C-alpha cells in the first residue's frame, strides 16, 4: 500500500511536470505583466515588459504586447514636444489592446494613414473615467504638450464614482501568493479556461453555508425604470464632479463612445455644454463583418480598423490635420 501511494504521488508529479512543459512549449498560458502604483498614485504596468496575451483553450487569440518606459502597451515611446504633432488615446482594455499585436494597434493604424503625427496609447484594463482624468491631471506637464486627447468612455460603468481612489482589488493581484502562482503556466492556463472555477465555487459555498441567505425581491418594470433613471442622473453628476475636480479642456479633449449604449440624458448634456465626442455606433452597425471577438466584446482587428478610421476622420473634420 505504501509503495502504491508513493508511486501514485510520483506519477501525478511527473504528469504535472509534463503538462507544465506542454503548456509552455505551445504557449497556452498567458503572460500577465506586473502592475504597480507610481508616485502619483497612478496604476499602470511596470515599464519594459514583454509577453504574449492568450485567450481561450485553443489559443483563440494570441498576441504580443510590449510595455514601454511609460508603463503602457505600445510600439513607441511617449515623448511629446512642442515641435511634433501628437494625439493621446486614453482608456481601458479596449485602448490597451492586449487582444492585438502591439505593433498593429489602433494608434499604429492611425499613424499609417497620417504619418505626420504620433499616437500615444494610455490604455490600462479597468480604467474608468476617474482613472483617466486622474492620469491626465497627474501628468499635466506631459499632456499639456500633446495636441489632442481622446478619452474612451462607456456610460454604464465608467462613471460610477465621483472622484479617483486607488483600486486595491486590482493591486491585490500582485500579492506574493499570486505572484508565486503565476510562475506556473499550467495554473494560469487552468484558471483562464475555467478548470479551477468549480473547486473555487465549492469552497465559497462551504464558507458561506452558515451565513443567512439574502431574500430576493422581484422588481417590476416601473421600479426598473426608476432605478435606471436614478443611475443615469448619478452617473451624469459624477461626470460633472470629475470634470470640475480634475479639469477638462474642451478644445483639446474629445470623448470616444457608442451612442447605442449611452444614455440620451448624457448625450444631451454633452451637446448642450460643448463636449465634443466621436460616436462610432453607425460605423459598427453598418459593418458587413463582425467587429468584436467571438469570445468577448472586445474589438477584433476589423473593429479596431473602424475605430481608427473614425478617429482619423474626426481629426480631419476638426481641421487638426490637412485632408
């Protein structure tokens, strides 16, 4: 019996070693860059990191990223001057672009059409509007040299707070335990495809088995509409608060949004108060091909082409560049 147990442990260990090797050889597990909080309490990626972003159990998406010296995924360094023409794209994972090779980003697509400008992509997964304005405010000396700034915004989840605060839950991913676990590509791969979800759910249920269950209350249509209106008013108030606190240059700043998922209340406020925005909804609706990836709602290469074209056309429309 003792020999059987020893052999079983040995075989399991060898199988895990082989699986770890296979995941590494075929690059099934993603490389997650290290994040940190800088001296201005701006959360970003640690500079000078390279790796591959992998999604799906069959490498449905495989792309290379490069974190530059500023801490963002880009093929170029951010060196604005008064002598050059620069455009900054600020936003979340859609701007960050880990789903696309860094040398084929939205910024690079824009530069291919307008070679006389430099496009800086300040994208970081999870950034909301508070993160974005805090970044611009903290690095005012750098952004003041940039000729135009485009900020991506999704009304439903980017305006949930009225001021910036550090999101500790994201930084907790850099705990010593998580760092140790990330060294195993097999664990990273298993987690990414959901193999570890059932045991985690079981553990969660066992922990909460003795806790009283919350009663679910059915919400009628009138109550749903009331809550929706209340949230819209709150998000608009948060937008006003953030703009007031961190500043907003209406001449140089432009919002990037999809009007299909944006509150008419918010759009009306933007138009009445002189906030410029790029609405890419019509371009997405009229596209004869899918604009998003098959496994989530991030833009695919075609969608990113459309975004780049919308931004390029907007820059021409405002006479930022010559036609």
